C-alpha cells in the first residue's frame, strides 16, 4: 500500500486486503463524510484500505450522487447526527457549472469565476458548524481543449479558467485554517491526464476519474488525513555510502566519492542531498546511520561539493553495530517515537534487517539507484506538513541547543545544579490568538507526554480560548542556550467547583526540566483565584504515553479509580505548595 | 487464446473481486447468482478483465455482458 502503488492488485484484491488489514492491531476511529460531485463508491472503498493501513478505522457518510452542494448548504439531519471528524469534498472539472463562452466579455468571464468560487466558499462557510477538517479537491485540467494551446492563456480558455479557480482555492486555504486542498491538479498531471480520465467509465457510472486513478487519489487523501492527525514523520535517517554519495568513503577516500556536478552520478547524489537539505530547512530532522568509522563518515561531509554538512544532522551514528540498534539510539537521543523515523539505505539486506527488527520504522524499498530515492520519500508523503509553522522551521535549532545542554550536564555535581545553571524562564499564560495554530498542532502530534491524547481542531481550541468555563494554559520555555518555543498545554474544564483536566501535554524536548511543575503551579493558582478546591486528572493509556502513567501520582494526586486503560486522580489544593524550584515564571 | 484459458482467467478474476477462493462460475452465471454482483462490482469485473487480457470493451458492448457466457463469447472475438 506504499509508493509505487500496484493499482491493479489493489483494485482486484480489495476485499481480501481489507480482511487482512482488519485483522491487525488497534485503530483510531474517525468519522469521514464524503460529499461527492460525481460517483464516489469505489473511492470510499479504496480510501478505507489506505486508512486501515495507517491504523485508522473510518466510518463513512456518503452523500447521494452529486449532492455535495445540497448536503453542505441545506439542513442535513443525517450529517448533523453523524458529526464528522473530517469532510472530504470530491468535486472536479465535471462540476464546473459555466465555462466562459467565446463571445463573453471580460466582465462576464470574471463574474463566472466569482460565481464558481462563491459556490465553494459558501460550502466551506456552511460546513464550519461541524468544527472539523475539510479536505477539498482543486480542479483537474480539461482533457479536450477546443482552443488548443490558446486555451492556456486566452480569458475564454477552460484551462485558463481552471488555473484562476485553483489560485482562488489556494488563497482561501491559506485563510481558512481547517481547509486543506487535495491537489488533484498535480496528481492528474503526475499520472497523466490521459490515464486520469476514463470517458467510458464516466458515461457508464459517472466517475470523474478512471479506476486506475482511484487508488492514487485515495492514497493522496489518506496522506492528508495522516498529516492532519499529526502522524507525519519527523526524522529522516540516511545511510552514507551509495546513499548520500557515490562510492565507499572508507575505500575510495574523500577524493574518490561521487558528489557534486562533475559527473552524472555525482549530480544525482547532489540532487538527493539537496532534497534532504530542503526537508531539513523546513523542520525535518536528519540523522546518519552508517557502517563506517566515525572519522571517515564525518569526513565525507567535508567534501568541497557536499550540500549537507555534519552540523545538519541532529544525530550521527557511524560505527559497526547493527543498524537497528543505532536507529533505536537515534530515536531515544532526539526523544521521538520510533515510528517517526524513515530510513533510507541503498542496501536491501540492511533494509530487511531494520524493518524486521523494528517494524515501526518506515523503510521504503528504494532500490539501489539514487535517482529514485527522492520519489520514495516524496510520494509516500512521510513528511507532508499541513502548515509551515515557524516552530517547525526552528525545530532543528531546538534540538541542536539540546545537544549543547546534554553535553554540559556531566559538569554538574547534581541534576539540580545543572537545572539551575540553565537559567530557565517560562512564560505561562492563558491561550491567546497568536498561538492557537501552534496549540492545535501540538494537541494533534504530541503522543508521549500526553495524559489523555485528546485531539483538537483549530475551532475547538478557538472556542476554549474564549470560554470562561476553562482554564487554558500554554507554556513557553527559554534558557541560556535558546528558546524552546511553546511546548506545554494544559486545559481544565471547570464544573461544580472542580477542575477537570481534559488535556495535559508537553513536548519531549523539555523533559525533566521541571516545566510540568511550573505548569501545575500556575494551574493551581488560577484554580484558587476562582475558588476551585479540587483538581481531577485523567490518565488514558495508549501505546505511546506510558512515560506519564505515574505523573499524577508524582504530582501528589490521590488515586480514585481505574478502568481497563484509564485511571482517575484527585488533588486537594487547599494546602498546595509550589513545586517548581528551577524556573522563573512570567505571566 | 482458447475458450478454456479465457474461462479460467475470468474465474480467477471473479474469485479475487468477490474474495471467494473456491468460487466456481458457469456460462450461465449472472448477477442474480452472485449476491455481491452489483453495478459497482460489475465495473470492477470489467476493468479487471480489460487489464488482465489487455482488451477494451466499447460502450455499447458493455450493455450486452449479461452473464459469464456473453463475456467469454465477446472476449473470444476480441482475442482472435
């Protein structure tokens, strides 16, 4: 179910594939409404496979044929009851009501464009009541162009019309925080318009795309859903010899390896390094995992033509230990889940060992030819972001600062001395509009230090932010090595003189820094200001959050009750004493 | 390709689409005999046959494919 897709196999074996996928591990249930402008049944079936493959179990609502507009705009009891988590609007070129006519004036053409855009903005507006993510197709190009090449630049051209529409969609998606574009304009050109459309299937069954294109479309939607749910990978782990450069540095030496633009081979490796560098520049972490002497490995990045530098890697493992061991170390060192890693190695034997020993790591079958490595990273959508936040772009800086911090840790007699030396300052305050994006993002991607793993949409966070029934704290932490950014969130719902903590999370990059105590102190203060005397905490166990199983106990909460995988805790705050000793706080 | 070869190829496709490893089809098998054979699966059957045998059915021909026998007759003509 990964790139490159075996489209025929998926379509033919979909029933047995579904059975196999249903047989494995625990899944997250999500309610997905498909509002179609053409037939969607097979899209639903195949999307289900891709989601199951990502451990998401979808429950679907499917609009009647071509009723996407009506379903969105008019009272719809069924959809109201369904309460979708995600709405997917499958519209395409077949849904455009009026294309310009050859004798239309410019004002008429502009009006047609505005009318078309407005139809969709009214849909997105109307759907806001569901507080959920909206995934919207943009438009594919027409396969027939009666104006030929002129279709691309005359104002009466269909192609030109669609380019304008798509531009308007993009502008809207930048403005509307829960609107995500499913770029079928790119997808159809990637697989080829000729393969994208099947006229026969359109006449027979009103599918706006070919059977062969449906798995590609569904795969793309599943990538967006994964990103929305915060499941994008975080770190790209690279082998060195014949992956980052051509040749073997240990044998060929620095002058012998191929990188740069002197030869065709060297240029292919340069392109690969540039792609990795692009990922790094927008917040993906890079790591090295190579069987080499450390000195030799590091020397490779001193090559005059190298794009990647030694400093670009958050973690650098070059030794003779098994690679899976090194990869586990990398994940621990940078404090991320093992399933946040993607491993690229030209050697199939190494790939096999890694994927058999640590199946949670993504190990695409990239082959041996560097030319195709990028496709396997890119087309699998491992690192697809839903938003480029400044925090993402700074993330690598945070981890570099962290390395400095841990290198000085050993110089102090006690851990407390070390914490003192960090000169930490925290800003802990109620949500404000500046940070709502980052807060939403954190609630969706924090898995380890997260007591309830409750996920929020942007509009839910917005609501909580402006409600008096909640205490809603964010925490930012700075120390002498740099700014860690916004790294902790606590949301408590106030009812009958008690505060119920529905979310408590913290980014692992500030683990063991007393930040959780600083947050608790502030929570207690805010509770006391509102005459709240008890705080109730919940721990909902998941596969990933075992590290906080004892957090409430450690905080001094009293154990109340336990069900299968959840427990309830209570803290009486009448005689609470501040716990944080090392962080200066500002409000 | 002779009738038997086509028949067994088509049978494999039916088994995959309906996910029944021991499904046996006959010339008279039609959408009444297989519960899951709805219009969606009909399209899936036809596209799988087109891909597997590298043939293309014309729009008008699709309407005539009422049972397995009709499918195989038409395929025989196309594969000659």
